[in-house]
């Protein structure tokens, strides 16, 4: 066993380089994945904000008294979306 240690030490040193390369690759993959996740999160947040705004408009139309509903709907159709 003592003679094998002199063989195993250089083999371990040689084996560390590919392992380090693999770790760097995994780190880059995780960074890319987290960037994509952050981008999707921002997109979902913007979409949710637009939906919430539309809901507020619909709630206002449904709860306002004395407003001609068809005129309000037509006015909303004529306004451009963000």
C-alpha cells in the first residue's frame, strides 16, 4: 500500500484539472439559468401589472354610478395599450 501512494498522488493531481473545468462549466450554466429566470420573473411581473391595471379599470366601470357603460368600453377600446 505504501508504494501505491506515490502513484495515487500524481493521478489525483491530474484528475483535479478536469474536475475544476467541470465545476466552472456548471457555474456558468447556473449563472445563465439564473439570468434567464430573473428575466422571466420581470416579464411575469410586468404582465401581472398590466392585468391588475385592466382589472382596476373594469372594477371602476362596474362600480361607477351614472356612467354610460357602452361609452366607457368604447373609450377604452380606442386608447392604445402600453
